[in-house]
């Protein structure tokens, strides 16, 4: 009888580099879920990986450069690299810089990614008996998750190449979205962040078709979806919402506590001339009236937006109009980008490009204005009792977020007496201080002594 030891084949390890926006992160999560379902392991570094998968971004020139650098780093450290994502829609660009990558696929091409992985590092097990968690594998912390409701976009903004990279709008049936949300909540998720390229347009491509969930027909429409998500008992946050009139009814759900009082709306600019050049809706007076209406419906609503400064043809008067608009709109959170001349974007062909030093100066002025507005608005919250979601804790101080703040892009609530708190805890605190971006709070506010009250 042979006494040779039988060595079981080792499951291949795949390293993952995920770049770009939360929508790309969801793509990476789906790929990882497929890999784990087939027995692949996820390597924590290049050295331990049998191959590396780089999920790229190609929206801005700076993102394209970052993606190419990441591919080069993976090639240098490992040598076996598969490229996917938005920049994968331009394989000639990748091949020119890195001719020896194993394979290149475009965004959302999950089957092509898996086929490339199979060829480079074949699986060694039976996928019918190897299991993954029902909610799949995620790259976010356990207590929050992105919920992608559609792919692509029907808008044709002159500065954007997303339709070229990801195609036109393709909405998921409401049932599919809601079943995924249920699995996430069952796995311990406390906050669902709804994302797409144009969340307000959800369902228009499938005529808002209904599908069954929990014994009721749910339309593939933003209001109906948000209302259904409100039944799950967790925070639901809406991102990338265009200010269509239909959003008014969604704000009513916020006032009723069904979803978080938070809207992330990409306004981009305020000058009608610049908005026309961007191929964006141009009547910002109507938008201001809509903002006033939303605040009348839900006074606690938080509005965040992003703006492009230095767009081709933007004059100092156009920029001054944007600053005036921000003064009146008093948005809660604002991000800004200096215009980038993205490859393949129609805006490259526009006249009167703004010098880089002018762009940088305008961006600094815009963010200084918004810092003042933000500081004033946050100061109004001092003394309030609010619910927060804990993101992390070092034992003494816990870092949390209020309902007005999305992870990674907005502000924080620093809980000074955070002993015993852990990520995912929902806790009530009293706001004790504020600055231009963050709040400070305590779970228990010490009562002033009688002598202190007399002195005050």
C-alpha cells in the first residue's frame, strides 16, 4: 500500500484593486462574490496573489492616470494582471501603456472577468458545495452598504463620458433591488446607500414596471422604491438625485421618517450660460424655489452637491453668479472640482478654456465660502439631541455620523464619551460643539452646578 501523502490543490488567490466611485465598488463586490462562490481566495497583497484584478476608473484624466499607474504597480509587483472597469472600455489605451496584461474587459462585464480569471488561474473545487454569505462579499464596513439600482445614463452632459463607458440607463427590477436590500439588512447592515448614475430616472427605461415583493406589486420608480426600503427599519440614503419635480414626493417620505432627510444632487453650476454649455438644466431660479419647497416639506433636510469650476467659457461674472447662488441656496455639504479636459468628452472642443491658476483660485474661493456657510449651519445644531451611527471607536472617543452625513464624503460626529461603543451602533447624543465640517457630542451632558448657573 502506498504511503504517499495526497496534497490537495490550493485554491487560487486573487488580489483586487478597486478604483473610482461607489458604483465601481459595487462592481468589485459582485466580482469578489463570484470568485468566492467558486472557491477563490482573496489575497491581501500582491506577493501572495496568483493574479491581480484591477477595476479601473476612466471618468477624468486624473482618474485615467491613476488607473494606469495602478496597473503598472500591479504588473511590477505581481506580473499577472487582469484589467476591468471604465478604462477597460478603451483597451488600446491600456495596451499602449501595459502591453502584457492578461486580459481587458469593460465595465459590468462580470462574465468576461470570470472567464479571464478561469483561464489564468483555474478553480479547483466544486462550486455547488462551496458557499458564500447570502448577501455576497462586500468591500465596505459591515454596518453600511451601497445598493446600486441601475447602470448607465441617458443624459449627455458635455463634460461626461459615462454613457460611452457604461451605456444608456438599464434599471434593475424593483423586486431584485429589494431582495438584495433584505439580505444586506439580515447580514447586519444598518445603512443602505442608494446609488446609480441618475437615481431620479430609475425605471424610466422599463416603463416603471411593477414586480412582486412581500405580496405587493412595487413599481420600479424612485418614490415606490424608497417607500419600500423604508419598511426595512434601517437608514436609507439617496445619492445622485436629479432635481426633477417627482423628487418632491420623495421628500415627503423624508419628512415622515421613511428615508433619511438627505439628498445628494449634482447641480454642477448656477450660470445659465455655463449650464447650457454643460448640457445641463439651466434655470437655477426654479431650482432655488424647489429647494425652498423641500425645506418647507422637511425642515431637517440636508442637501449636498458638487460643482465644476473653470468650465470652458466660464467668466468671472459666471463664477460670481455661482457664489451668489450658493449664498442663497445655503447647501449643507459641497464638493468642487476644477474642470478637467477629459478624453472623448465633447467639452474638449469648446472655446475659451480657463487657465489652471484661475481654476485653482476660483475653487479656493468657492470652498472658503462654503466653509463659512457650513460652519453657520452646523452651529445651529449645538444643543440638539440626535441619533448617530458609529463608524469606529478607539475606546475613549467614537467617530460617528448623523443622518445628514454620508460616509467618506461628509462630516463626522466625534463622541467624547464613546467608551463601549462599536461600529454599527445607533446611539443618541447631544451636540456640544461644532466647526466648519464636524460636530462634537456626548452621550451624557453634565448638568451645570447651581453656582455655575448663578454666575452665568
